[in-house]
C-alpha cells in the first residue's frame, strides 16, 4: 500500500471494464475516492463501485462519452462536487476496430481520434486547470498502448491516436512540470480483458501473440493497475513525461530473440 494515496480523489474514464476496472479496484484498495466513468454500462460501473467500497475506498459512477467535450468537463466536475476536488486523473477510455486504411472513412478515423486522443486531452486539460486553481500537485496518467511506437496495419486510427497521446503527454508534462504536476503514460502490450478474452481463447491467435512477447505470456489487467498506483504515489514523485511499457518486452524487437539478423 502507498500511504500517501489514502483519501485521494481519482477519476478513471472507461472504468466499467478491463484495465479501467482493475485500476478502480486497485485505487479502492489504497482507500481512494474513485469516480468511475462509463459510457453505456451503468450496471457494470455500479458493480465496480461496490468492489471499490468493499476494498476500503469510496466510489461514485458517472455517465459520459469522452469524445464529447462537455461530458469530460462534467466527469471532473462530478469529482469536485461529490469528493471536494481531484488529485489523480486517469484517461483510460479507448476504442479500436480493425479496418483496412483504404476502407476507413474520415468519420471512422476521427471517431477513434476523438475517443482516444481528444478525450484524453480534454481530461488532461481540465485536470490541469483544477490543479492550478487549487495549487495542487496532482497527477495525470494516460493509458496508451505499445502501438504508440509499434505501427499496426488495419488500425491506422488507433495507432495514430496512441502515437499522438505520446507527444501530447510529453508536451503537457513539460508545460506543467514547473507547477509540480506530473503527467505520464502507461503503454500496455497484450492484456487479457473481457474485451480480448475471446480473441486470446483461440489457440492460434494466442500462440502467435505469445511469440511477439519475449516473456511469452499475455498480461493481466492488475499488472497495469499496479503501475498506475505506483505512478500516482509519492514513490514516483520524480517521474514525469515518461511512458512505462507494461508489455512483457513486446516493444523490444522480439523477432531478434534468436540472436540473428
Ligand atoms: N487490452 C489490451 O490488450 C490493451 C488495452 N490498451 C488500452 O487500455 C485501455 C482500456 O482498454 P481495455 O480495458 O483493454 O478494454 P475495454 O474495452 O474493457 O475498456 C475500454 C473502456 O473504454 C470505454 N469507452 C469506450 N469508448 C468510450 C467513450 N466514448 N466514452 C467513455 N468510455 C468509453 C468502454 O466502455 C470500456 O469500458 C484503452 O485505452 C486501450 O486502448 C492498450 C494496449 C493493450
Ligand atoms: C489494443 C492494443 O493496443 C493491443 C496491443 O492489443
């Protein structure tokens, strides 16, 4: 446990499932007050809130589509109205769907950019405004992806959004470092969630994916959540502008594992 996290107010977007859910549960175990954003799954979000409370924290749920600017503003206002402020902003909500580039409409491209990148920008901007107004040395964590550096054919919108997230974070981290506000990204590799379970239950797909990971295993949401609590804590007080890859080595050119090339 990180003692300094107790009673901190954490907003997590897209927290009704997967990595967002695991982070909500982990911050609950740190006795934080967690604002659980969901877009459409109210019941699932309420279930997550119940786990956060059982783990020793407090929780509230709030509907909001992160691609809509006013919704993101409202998510943060919910934290302020219900828990008296905001300490940790986690931009986690994300969406991806395979489409060959030549078949992708501008609307489909922009839709993913609005959710993954613009949503995280507005969340970061609003959090920074609050931190500056209140003189808080808060911190922001964006959940990016290994696809902020690994190109991903058929996912040009997704890879563009995650690549953009990297320089967005680095730029904002420099802008706000003098005020003691820390901003970092976590970039997961292949993580098994409700969303990816079906894909990885196919033996061929799982084995192909495992071959792309030097550690040879697909990760789990709690392994991402553990890094989020660390980054949010005082133990990470001198870390800003960084991307931490939680990927079993996926970004380290695994095709060179045999020592050839
Ligand atoms: N699972 C994996 O292997 C990896 C996941 N990631 C990233 O992790 C983050 C979480 O994804 P997962 O937990 O894997 O999947 P997930 O599908 O369980 O979680 C994504 C969440 O975002 C929410 N969401 C989607 N569009 C939204 C919108 N417009 N407004 C509000 N919420 C919205 C979904 O409802 C869902 O709860 C995403 O940013 C994803 O890109 C990155 C690398 C690998
Ligand atoms: C969705 C995603 O970023 C991966 C690595 O699968």
